[in-house]
């Protein structure tokens, strides 16, 4: 069958388009919105509220309520995603990869950018899921901690591996076995999000930075260091620097990491904890170095030769946004076919060229190089084996841990 060839944008065009989008929205961007409410149990609609309403708490459901699949009769799929998380053409009106999928399969995609915040979206779909009703969505994208919650509650369907040959074969090894969904029975990665150290060469003025310890302890950086307001990233990077595994740590380990960060706050080493607004501090030189999200760093590097990044020897944090099929979805097979489509190297490359997050698809580099050679060689988009080996995920938290840990972090940051 003839394949649809979308218009290809140059790296400069992609960067310009993304900068235009970024400059046109408020300081609280998609990335910070995505992470801002990760407290879960601290927010309205958290697990405590669910239990009080008689809805089973996490871990008490077996998951995956069977639903009538109308995919064969209804050639459609309803896909809910975050804003600015899909490739678009120059007109801003078309999503080339989605149109390519429709042309190949005949399945029309109703694509909706209606996810702006994890907890907000959870509150929107919770009543239908709790009542065993169709949410009107066949495919949703949620951050790992909330994806884990829905799986524990039994509110998403187990995926049919026979419909996912490319996904099964091409999912990068570093994303295959999260503790909340071993073997990816219920989810597949949409994009990965890496947490690294970013720095401004001019602002460093010769100061060497190689680790989180340098950020926390070097007096020449006092008042010019930033950490993220997302607990899992800032504490996770600190745990790694202390020789602890974020995937397997104790409450005492957590308290020690908080104490280490608190010491840096008390002595004025850390200027502030931020969401995406660290980007302006970094480019202006108010931050000489900071903990940062790789997707931002890719764009900052494209705009300024003074901005660069490093991966500490101790490693870096990785989180994921994940594709899931809610219970009672009417078009499960169609949703699975769309998931699998994005694990083919060519569509995955087209998406990666536009988004610039970590592509979870093995074998995509050659295809991406045809579109944007710089992106293909960027380890923040296509991690090499050495970088992938240094990635670490923050372990799943119980409802009690989530509440206690977030409260301690909020006290540290003054939130």
C-alpha cells in the first residue's frame, strides 16, 4: 500500500515552531503541569477520597474489565492526549502521522488535547471509571505515577500482545519493566522524560560541575543553583548522588536526601525550586547550573551556545508518559493498532523530530537521521546504550508514603 509522506520540517523549523508555541502560553507549561500535581493523595480526587466513597483502594482490584469491542464495525479511535504532544504540519491544522495511520488502516482518529494536568484529568474520568462506564476515550496518556494508580484500581484493560508486534519488539529495554506494570501488560510508553543537569557555560565562569554534589556544596555556586519542584526528580537525583537506588530506597534514605537538600537551602546554596520557569533563569545566568528536563534542554541548546547538559556518573532520573486503554473503551483493538503504529521506526521518528522528548522505540535512529541528523545524534532524544544504562526510575509509592513524602518535600520547598 502506498505510504503517506508528510511534509518534513527542518530542525530549525521545528525549533521555531516549538518556541513560538512556548512563548505564547503561560509560565506553567505542559511539562510543569504534568508534574505539578504528582502528590496524588494530597489532592482532591486522591486515593483517600476514593476509599471513603467505597471505591476499592489501590491494590484491591485485579484490573481490566472486559468490554464489548466494536473496532471491527466502527473504524474509529478516540485518543486523548496532552497539548503540544503530537506532530503538526506548517499550517498547524494537521497531524501528519495520525493522517498516515488513517490512510493505511481506514481507522479515523478523533484526537483531543484535553489533558492539562494529571489530577484534573483523573477527576474528570474517575466517575465513569468507578461506575464501570465508558469514558468516551479509547486511548489516554498519563504520567507513570497516575498510570500506576489506574492499573492498581483495575480501571484499564490488559493489552492484547497479538495486536502489538512492533511495540513488543521495539520498546527500548530501559522502559520494559517498571515496577508498576512489569512487562508492560497494561501500558506502553508514549515518550520518556529524562532529568539531567543543565548549565550556563558563561555563568559558570570556569567552575567545574560534574555532579549533584557540586550543585549542593560548591561555594562558588552559592545562590546560583536551581532544583525542580517535582519531588521525584529532585529527590531522585539526590538519592543517586548519595549512592542510593531511587527504585529501591527506604524512608530513612528519603529523609537523608531531604536533609541534604535542606542543608543547601539553609545556607543559600539553592536559589529556588522551579517548574519549567528555570529555563529563563538558566538562559539569563541567574542559574549557573540546575536540575532540568531534557526536553527543555534540547530547545535551549538550539537557541544558545552557552547552554549545555551533563549526565552525572551516579546516573539520572527517567519518567514516562504512557498509553493506556480505559475500561469499557469501545474500540480497544483500534487503540492497540494505533499504539503499535507509533512503535514502527518511521512514525516514531516523525514524532520524535517534532516533540524532542526521549523516543522509547529501538531502531528509530536511522529514520530520524533522514529528518534531522542532529536530533538522531542527540542522546537526550535517542539515548545510546551507555546513557540508557545510567537511567533510573523512582519506585512506586504507597498512598501513605505519597502523602508523607510530598508533605516533607513541600516543607522543604516552601510550597
